[in-house]
C-alpha cells in the first residue's frame, strides 16, 4: 500500500519557500510559452513571438481571478459570506479549475481584441499549447497530497494524510494522464487536420469535460457541497456537463464563421 508523504516544500531560504505546487505551475506556463513559439514557427498561430508574454500574462491574471471567484461564490460561499476578510486569502487554498478556464477565456478575448487577432485562433493556441501543463498542475496536487479520491480496496490505493486511514484513489494522477497527456495528444492530432480555427478550443472543452466527468466518480466530492441529484452527482460533474454543451455550441459557432487556417 502506498502512502502520500511528500514534503510540499521543495526548498526553504529563510522565510522564502519554494513549493512543488507552485513549481509545477511555473513549468506548465514555461512549456506553454515554448509550444506557442513552435506553433508560430509552423504557421499555426499567426502572431509575433514577442506577443507571447503578453498573452500568458492575460491568461495568468484571468486564471487566478476566475479560479478564486468561482471557488468563493460557487463552491464555498456559505463560509466566505461569514468570513469576508478571507476572500483574497488564496494562500489558504481554494481555487476552481472551471473558474480558471472562464478567466483564461476572458483574458484571451481581451488579448485578441487588443491585438486585432481572431479570438478563435487565440483559443486554439491556448488549447494546443496549454493543455500539456494540466499534467504538471495535477502532479502538483498529488505532491500536495490534496484533491484525493474516494476510498478504494484497489491494490493501487494511496493513503493520504488528510483522508483518514483508508486507501483512496490517486485521482490527481488519473486526471493528469487523461486531462493532460491524452487530451493533449487528441488536440495535437486535431490541429494537424483542422482547416478552420476553433476546433482545438472546442475539442478541449468537450474532451476535458468528458474526462473530468469520468474521474469525478473516483474523486472525493467537496466536503462543503457533497452530492446533488439523489447523491450521485458532484458540482464538478455539473460544471463539466456545461463545458461539454459549451464545446458543442462553440463547434457550431466556428463552423458558421469558418476562419480558415492558411
């Protein structure tokens, strides 16, 4: 039986700490920047390379604002409504992926408008180049021993410090493989065959929603929310269904606009 006993702190320099979780995010964004430059050089993303840092900055700001706002108002408003002084206390934890995604989309839209470039082209570049970073983000969750799965009798079960004495699914690892590596490969193959912009972004919404919906059956539900619809559905699954519907709607939208990849 495995035990999750990683030290979340990689390095301490006096009062300054370098944590594995933060490092995984840094790796993800560095990788995204590198892949975006490669997509520019192969002619997929038609923008000057010196604009990449600006796009990543827009994405970072949108990601953290969206992730925090969703967590506060959708996942845990009962608590924060009574503790308003902690609204911005992100160091205590509390971020939502679905909120981060909404924030990134808003940041991408603002970036596209400012630089007079197709929004669909920007979303495709983010989907193609940003999805591999999801693997590192989930590995950060695993190293933090957080967002663990439900109790299991599988020999691959892991005992997490905050999850009691029983082995649980390493749902962070499942998500990293499916949402990070497998989905990245699917989007890459789509990008090689697509003739109009927007398909990579749509496939990301549908693919992430599908994979996350499945993994939610192995992941422990948020304790403050529990389950919905007769105790069978998590908030994550509800949001994933909305993602899938949004992806299908986006696919219809891009087919009407038909922004060609030339």
